[in-house]
């Protein structure tokens, strides 16, 4: 497999200097679409769009690079994506399969170093400082990671290597797809200078417009501004901009990082105001969120409900649980209470969502010694999970969920 290597100088340093930190950012290329190509090799090289039903207000979850060449990107309405790329193969997301592949990749990364910080289902930071004796210099470590992920999981990925997390991620982005980009120590500002200001973390559309109104188009332009002037124009964010333009980032790889939340949302094909339909939809999402908690060995302390009206007004409400849980029945009961408290009969909704936060390791969850119904539910959930692992997610479902409305929009 061809590799695109930039800044291919192997970093060296005198033996009596402190160990230089090296960070690797790994990002799976078009992850969902790449998994679909593995499951169906006939799709290789074709335009693939993974997402909801175009006729039901679905959105794009992932797009292969041939589809991206047509202008398709994540979070775009599916109807628009299909118009841009009418020849694309449209696939409904299979989150269970994506989660399984993601865990296998993360296991590979942790065999390289225990200092791994997952950012999402398809990307992570690694601190490979001091790994030279085991795996060689940072560039060789990155090559090993890229090769193993491709050979063992069949998944292409891009990697960025730098002395900071910020520069490593930007380096990874510039090399996609299948890139391998190393930024030598001391060349961070030079590497960043020609890139557009949107590459900097935290610079969205509004901030970019403000920067351009000041004549700042590139990161190099930004680096030419004194820190005090940026603070005067942008407040506390000005200091971040000043440092980021020079590649300065002292944040560490957080090996204890946990996902802050898990959620699922559904956009209805038509605005929905039927109570039974909303409750049935809520139940299905609560069960799915709970299954993902159990897959990751987590329990949640808080349940969150999201409501969006046809006018695109969004309301979010949450409630803390008496005891952390990974059970769909408990999550549903809490979400149902929030629905009844914040929605009136007949009120039309465009979107309904349920999520959990305050995530803890499952070892912190203690079943009541006296509540046998709680223990029975736990055993039942484990049995259901085992059946789905073996035969697929749709192998077993609640009877009340057989009549479904809407389509899955996204999960995080």
C-alpha cells in the first residue's frame, strides 16, 4: 500500500538532553464506509454514503472518498447528498459492527503503548515517547500502526506525528487519506504557516470570518500578530490563537479519558405528535443506548432528553438517577418522565433524542442484594446482548418496537 510521507527526517537528539515527547494521531479513513467495503467487497472503489433514509430527513454519517469528491460530507442531509452523488450506494448504518471494529483497532493501539486517548469511534491519540527501544523511532512506530490496522482489520487509516497533540492532529488531517505525516521538532510553525486558519482547533465559521476581516487568512498570518493584540480582539481566546499558530500545546494524552456521553436521535419523516409513537420511539432508543453502554463496560448517572420542534427550536432536559445503570428499562423510565414533563399532548416534534452522561466504569455498579427484579433484568439484558452478538442486532427485539417510525439519524 502506497504511503505518503512528508517531512521524512528521522528525529534525533543528543543523549544528554531530556526525552522529547512524540504524539501520534490515528484517524480511520471514511470509517463507516470502509467497514461496509469489508462486508461487501463489491463496493470497493464506489461512491458510498452511510446514513439515514433520504426520504425521511436522514443525515450522512460517513461517505467514501469517491462520494466526497462529489461534495458529500458528514452531517449533510441525505436528500442533498443523493442529489450531489446520484450514483452513490446508500447504506443504513450498522453501529454494532462499527463498534466491534473500533474496539479491535483500539486494542492494537494499546499493544503499542498504554498511553492511548480515544477521541471518538474512529480516532485516537497515542503518546509514543520512550517507545524507541521496543518499536524504533516515531516514524517507524506510525508505520507499524498503519500496517497492522490494514493487515489485521482491513481498514485504511491516516496518521500524524508531532511533538504536540494539536500539530499531530492537523498533520494527520493534511495527509488523508492513507497519509503518514511527520512534523520534525522545531518545524511546527513552519508546517502550520501555509494552512488555512480553520485548521486550528476551536476556529469555526464565526471566528474565521472575524479573523479574515482583520486580514488573517492563514495560520502564518495569525502567527504574525502580537499576543496582546489578539487578546484585545478575542479576549481569553486570543491567547489560545497565539499559541496554536506556533504549534504550542502542552496538553497531555489522557489515558483515563472516558466518553462523556452516549446518545441516539431520530428525525421523523413527518412531524410527529402521537404520544404512543413518541413513547415507542423513545423505548427503542433507550434500549440501543443501554446496549452500547454494556458493550463498552460503562454505566450512566444521568439521562438526557432532546426535543426539536418543526421550527427547529431545541429543548434539552436531564435527570440524575438514584443509581448508575446500563439497563434500557431504567433509561426509558427516566426519559419517559422527562417527556411527560416537557411535552404536551399533540405537540408536533421534528426530532426526538435520548442520551446518557456521567459515565463510569461498570465495576462501580453494584446490584442491589435485595432487588431480585433488578438482577433478573440484568441477566435478561446479557442474554439479549449475547444473541445479538451472535446473530445480529435485529435477531431479537421487543414486540412493542415492531411498529417503528422515523429513521436513526445519528449516535455519538
